[in-house]
C-alpha cells in the first residue's frame, strides 16, 4: 500500500486538499506566536499520558488520507514495531506512543491531537493536524499543496518571504517557529513538564510531521549540529510512524502495563496540559 499519496483518487482526497487549503491560508507567524503563548500556559487540564491516549479515540484526522482505525491503536502499532526492532531503546518506544497525542487535532494518531477536544479548546483541524512547516520565512515548494500559500498574507510580506526570513543560517530548529498543531503542542507539554526523554525524543515529537525536511531535505540551512544528529533518529522513527499503519490489531490491555511503566520513568504521574 502506498501512503501519503495526496493525488490518488479516494473518498477523502478532496477533503484532505480542502484541509490544506484552509491550513495554508491561516498558519502565519503571528498566529503561531499567539497559540504558543496561549497553550504554553498549560492550564487546561491535568492528566496522565495514558489517560490522554484514551481520549484520542474520539478524534478523526481529516488531513490523513490513510487512517481509518482508532488513534490509540496506531500509537501502539508504532510503539510496538519500534520495540520489536530496538528493544533496548525504551525512550524510543515511549516516543512512538506519545508522538501523536494532541487535544482536538488529527494526523496519524498522536497525543497532541487532543487539541480537537472541548477540554483542550476544540481547535479546528487546520490548527491541529497536517504536515508542519516553518513560518517566518519562505514556504518551500516541497510542502504539500504549496499553491495555497499564495492566499496567505505573509506570502507577500518581505519580512517573511525570503529564504531566511526572520532567522539566520544554522540558527537551530529550536529557534524556528513551526506551524501550530499537535506536534508543537506535545513538545511544549513534554518540555514544560520536565520530561527526561533525550533530546532526540523531543525532536521526534516536534518534527515528525515536518516532511519538507525529512523527506525533501528542505530547510536544512536552518539546522545546527544537534539537529543533524537528532534527524538520524527521526528518519528511523518515521519508517514506523507511516508504515506501522497496518491491520495487525494490538491487544491494548496486554501492553498497557509496559507503557505505563515507561511514562512513570520519563514523566511525572500527572502532566499539565
């Protein structure tokens, strides 16, 4: 099966394109600053990682042309596939579980998608899921449905529409504002709740939907040495994130104790969201 084919005929194709049309119009530098300030307060709810995973079953990702299964099953498919091939990298198993967690938003099954739910602000899908990309500099043509950026006001703003925009060469992706969604949200949740995941884990959480970088090699001029090293782990991870979308069912109750033990190792019992 071929994944991420946005031109293939399917019942969801037009809906996916409409999603990116809206996304590319509204994802601006100012909008991202506003969302990071608003959600960076982490004053919505307090819950464990696993409780958030269970919330995801209420979410459907309009940006993903492939998914038809409950979100928590994709999270576990990803995590279990990584666990099979990298048994000693327990931080990577946990990253596979939580990479898609996000309140009220959708794309793959990520925890950050909880952004779509009422208790997390019930954001529209264009502000939660989909491929991510830098804002504050020129939109690279490798970004899916790039043509719709021409309807974004910042496309014509000379402060933002050059190769570097507000950034500088080698500034580091940590200093670059990414389009707002579940990836950036989950990164903020993990970081501000003092996770002990290695930097590669945080990098995967924040950039796993940044396909213009890890598939098309765009925006590399903004990376620093740490980004280059972490990208190697992200490229390993992404093989599982996409291609573990299989029909092999996961016995959730059987694997649950293992993943709860990992959340207790790398996170506090209750997180602020």
